C-alpha cells in the first residue's frame, strides 16, 4: 500500500532507471541504490490523480510517521498511527493536552464504549484531575448534529445564491446591509464566494 501511495506514476511523472541489469548473461535485475544515475521525467503520461492530491497524501504520510508516543508504556519514542477508529487522534484532553483513547467496559455483562484521557488512565487524578469520560454514542450524536447543521447552512447559501450563483446581489438591500427577506442572526451575513471575489480562481 505504501508503494502505491508514493508512486509518482499516479500523477503522471516517471523515475527512469529504478532498476538495472546487473549481468547481461543472467539478465538479473537489481534495485538502483546509487550505482547508476536516475532520471525524473515530469508529465511522462496521462495522470490518474492531480498533483495537489498526491502532495496532500505525501504530507499526511509524513505527519503520521512523525507522531510521537502518547503512552508511557511504549518502549520507543516513536508513536504509531492507528486508523482503527474514526475518532482516534482527533480527541484531545482540554486540561493536559493528552489524546483520548477508546476504552471498553463490561458493566453487568454489557459492552460500553467510552473515550478517556490517556494521562488520566495511566497516572490517575494526580496528573489530570478533571478530564471527562465521553460516551461514544454521545460523541457520534454531536458529530451528526454538527454535520447536519453544516449541510443546512450550505443548503441555505445555495438557496440564497439562486440559479445565477451570484449570492444575494440580486436581492434588494435594506438599511444595515441585510438583504430584504433574509433571515436574521448569524445566518444573515453569508459570503457568496462569487462575483470575482477572493474565492474566484483564474487560470492563465
């Protein structure tokens, strides 16, 4: 999998002479580790993914490989990225800054999944006194509610933009800069992202 994610051919480039023939008689191919020069060719063929996506993958791989240990029980200073749970590495204790870990309890024979501060788990209250225990169903419900709210706001922006995609420019303005008929509150001032503003990209 790592070879696939780091293969430059996916973005249309190619590195020539990665391997070479060691012996003309045996035709044995060996990896080029500096014995011969390599050549990097840009735009050698039609790419499968764009360069920006490929570079973002490399940056994410570098971030994961640079993780440091979060538990005193590890034998080395190097941490290990785990994608087993979607919330892994995303929940951080607000008091001590330690990541949260998923813990399974079995009260009365029924599984209960919670997330707890690693410092609180391994060292107790003497290191982290007030870290709350988060129930996994409650976290999922909060994330779902936030995503639904985000989708609702996006739908509202699209409705205000109209078929022309020019935001609220076609709406008659009222004193105070609020468009007539627009809802009040935080959703009243919605950037359109159109009309040649900062969100517009031009290709020369």
